[in-house]
């Protein structure tokens, strides 16, 4: 028995966990974080952020209080567990008060019952939400000149990118052709040293570069040989998003000997601060993301770009807005940081958003006016449309078609899918040479193990005159984008057109008694697809862009919050790429990539927000968001209402009238956003009141996550002074207030409303004069006239005597009393 006791004692002093065992948990504890601490603890003066003052993270009061919080974390853990049986990964002190810890489930259970512990949640994964657009948005002529030109656009504004890192040597971030970047003392971030080159990642343009992987390492997901234990981008995604928001102006986009135009960020002179949290194979972890957000705010960024999001609404909390990730973003906003987050790529289906909270700008993705189209002309005269960002076949001549399955060297080696045309060693060069290679589109292209780029390389190595990839079956998750290639090539995406092509080939190919080809008589020519076609039917909501309504809990109950907030270009966006990036198989080894996703839409808004911040440095994040939303447009370039890409019943792409659940307030208009006239402002206390008013919310849960208490009168979520009104469950009449603040000269506004007949919408007063810098309140009433079982979409329009137009969307679903 004594030997048994001795053995247990011995085990008690051993580390119980190895990395990859146990779990990472996020924990919040009692006590205000730095950003909210208003004093009250002896020896520690108040540190709460005041937007009217510079938030000096280096002050003695902040330094001593943050160290006090970290010591409290350590004392708590040491009182509960043996040293070595757990590993604290991060202490969160500035935006939330808590820590990330790697421990066993039993320890997590013990910790959750400990005095002073408010919240324990198992860490969740996050994922990526993956040139011409400055011209499309009117920046060179309408916005940059007002800030001193492109070489001053975004001057001294710092955008923080919580993403997959950066490729620092890219021309989009170079300083050799720009005026020198001076020091920016208010930014306190650091630059890590590249472990291989021994050089830091910063050059004045890139002003900070750090990586966060403690949770990924503890979870056993991190592989330093593949994931780079540094801010270096091994994925491509982070380089791309940084260049969209703040890349240098006028950078030639060259691939395969062809220039596809010149790339520029929205705010080409803004500084870039990198916070790497995403990795090649597994994405990232929320606790690493929260640590990065904390560090970014601590360092002094002005704008945060999040092209990342959770895989689903949080499961441990009833309310989508209440979790450490959204709480950290709320505190970031309290500290004066504007946050843009990608809305998600779950479209075109409803309730697929992964960005929930009203204090951040959730960005939907639009197709802009540039489209790449191409066609192939068959020998029988048929012309088949397709995607082919390639040169034409030599001399615009026709060449014989040869299918890959008619050129296989060894038919027994089918496990390598020779029809994908990924491996030239499987095909007979003598048969393919000088002809157009006909390939099949399999699921391998969807999974990423096959690529159009590799088809092009196969055709080139076999001496083919070009290639065609025919899509004969649809697969879930298929996304067809034109891919720049040096070999003449085209992707036929329409299955009916693919059948026309295959039927023509089969009827024109002579075969012997065993089915072997004896003569190839089908011919074709591929047109030049390098030049884009500009369409006036832009913008359109991209098919993949996640749709609303927003949800307030894991049971997907509708929230009284409009999401997404705004629409920005996110389809086929040219920007810088990391040559070792693996995120897109078609761009491995390239310096530029044209990719799609709400990941690409968010940095458009981040860059434009930087331009607004540059012009209005004292504006709150809510004011910047309001300016973007109230000046957006619901019309396309042809003057027609915005449309959204959608599936018809047979999964064929079609266009339908778009609603605010597709585009939020509308498509961003940067020039108008710089001078919005009126803004709808909101502060930290307003957001707490919103949280406390959410139906079914537990006030204790609000306190556990935010460290702020709910008062006795909770109100309703629609009372939040946001630039939109959403009521998911309207009964009878509901009256709400909105306060506008004039950020221009004194102006008189006439107020009108528009709403379908089933909901009566009234705003009063019908007109108001708002003095420069002053605020006025208006009252908005919605009344159910008839119940339709669906949402009604309307708007309030305020037209100013000096030409300002302020528009806010109104969304409601009526119910019987």
C-alpha cells in the first residue's frame, strides 16, 4: 500500500500533459481588463480607455495594473494545480481579463467551479474566409486627391492584419520607390526576426510583424517545417489581404509574360502591422486570434482587418455575441479601433454568416465590373463559351483535339487519374504533341489535388497546341474562376456545352474494333481570353458570399441586427501573393493571384476606413462604420437595383433581386463615405445595453464575458443607435429612437420613408435642422398591417439642403398580436 502511495506521489510531480493531449481552454475571471478598469483597487489607478484621449499602453498605471492581473491569473492556477500539470499559454489583460490554458478536462471542470472564475470554454478553430478595384470604387479621382494623392492616401494610419502572415519582399510592400517612411512613435509593435535570413520583417511600410501559435502548438497541430514559426506567409492569404488594403500603388501584375494591369491598395500609404494566426493545413485557434487582437490594440493599430472567422456560432454560449472573441473585439472598439471582418463564404444560403456583432463591420463580397470570358470554336462551327485567361492558339488557327484517355501510355495506371492531365508522364507525347489536349474535370479540382495550372504545365511539357478542360459533372463546393496560364487553354463550365464538345469529339474520332483511336479529325481553336470585359451590371452580390439574417444563438434564432453590414468587391481580386503560398493550387510559386472570397472584401473596407480615419482622426469606430453604411448604394452602375447571384432549382447560376440580407446597407461608396453629413454614433455602454436587451440573454452571462453589469431596464436590441433598423419579431407597433450627429456644416434634412404596405413605417419629425457638431433625435415607428410570413425591406432617407444623403435600411417581419 505504501508503494502505491509513493507511486501516486511521484506521478503528482510529473507533467500530466504533453502537447497534443488535453485541450486548450479560454478562461475569463473576475476583474476589469485594462481597457475598462475605472479604479477601485488600492494602489492601482484607473486605466479605462477614453476615446477623447490617446490610449497610452506604456503608461505606468496601465503597466502596473496589467501585471497585477497576470499575477492574479498565476496565483489562481497555482492554488488549484500542481506546477507542470498545465501550461498557461496567454494572459489576456487588456481587452478581456483571463487566460488561455492547456490542461485536462478534469482540470477544466475544477477550474470552472473555482471562486472568481466566470467562464471556461474549450478553444475553437477559425478559418480563412478566402487591382482593378481602386478604379471601380472611384479612389484615384474621387478620394485620393482629397488626401494629397495616392502617395499620401492613408498616411500614418496603421492597419493590423490578423491573418496568415506576409511575404515582406513583395513589391507591393517595398519602400525603394516611395518616399521614406518616418518613425511612428505611437505604434509600439515589434518586428520578429526571420529565423532563416536573420533579418526582421519590417521596412517602414511594414511596421510590425509577429506570429501567434501557442494554442496550435499545444493542440499538436503546428508543424514548424511546414507552418513557419515566424510571420512569413506560407499560405498566400495574408499577403493578398494586406496588399488589397494597403499595398503600394501602380505595381505591375505580371504572370506568364503578360501584364494584367497595375495593382494598388485602397490606402497605399497606410502602414501594415502583421499578426499571424493562420497556418497552412489547419487554419488557426481562437485563443491565438484573441492574443493577436490584444497585442494589436496594445501596439496601437487604428484598423483591424479580420479575414478570419469561427467555423460556426459558438456552442457553449447561448448568444452569438457573447464569447471571448467578440468580447475582445468589443474592447478593441472601446479602445478606438475600427474592425472589419469577412462575413463568411457560406452563400448563397441564408443564415450562413460567421460575423455576428453590431460593433464590427461585417463585409459581404461583390462581383465588380471586370469579367474574364473566352470561347472555343469547334470545327463544325459551334462556338462554346468558357473561362480561359490565356492567349489564343497560335495564329488563331485550329488544331486537332486529342482526349487524354486516348493518349494514356499505360491504361492500367488509372489510380493516378490521367484524365485530370496533372501528370505528363502518364500520356503519350507523340499523340498529344501539336494538338489540343482534351481533359476531364474531376473532384480532384475541387479538393485542391488538381489544378488548371498543372493542366497547362502538362500540355506545355507534351508540346500541345493548347488544352480544354470539360466539366461533365457538378460537385459540392465547386468554384469556377479563370486562371492565368501561358498555354492556350479554356475551362468549359456548362455541362450542356461540355456534352456538345464531347459528342463532337467522339463522332469525329475514328477507332478500330477495340475502340482504339486511329484518326483524330475533331478540330478547334481557342480565342484570346487575356483582356477583361467591363460590365455595367455591377456590383452584384457574389454567389459564395454568406447571407443573413444574422442569428442570435446556436439554435439559429433571428437576431435584431442587420448582417452583413456592407458590400465590397471580393470576386476575382488581383493582389500580391506569397510565392511559397499553398492556399490556391493555381498560384503556387507566383507573385500575384486572382482569388475570391469575403476575405478579399474585408480589406477593401479596412483600407477605405483608413482613408476616413486619416481625414477624421477623432471619429469613433461607430462613426466610421456609420459613414460607410449610410452613404452606400443599392443601385448598380446601370442604375438598376442590386442583384445577387443565386442558384436556380437545377443549380444553374441565376440573378435575383438582392436584399439587405445579401448586401447589408449597400455597396460601398468611398467618396461619399468621406463626407457623410450625419452619423449614428455609439459607444461601449450602448453595446452593453444592446447585449442586455437581447431576448433570452442571461445578465450573468453578459457580466461573465464583458465584466459589465446589466441595469434594470434592458430595452430592446433595435434601440441600439446603429445605422440600420432590424426587428425580427414585430407585433403591433414598435417605436424606437435614433440620434444623428452632424459632422458637416449646419444643414436642414427632409426625412422620408419607404416600406412595403404590410408594414407601416413613419419617421418624425418630417424635417429637422441640425447645427454643425450638434445632435438631434428622431422617432421611428413600425406597425404591422398584415402578416406575410416573410421579411419586409424598406428605408429611411434623409436629404440635406447642402446635398448630403443619409440612408438607413429598415427590415422587419410582422406577427399577429
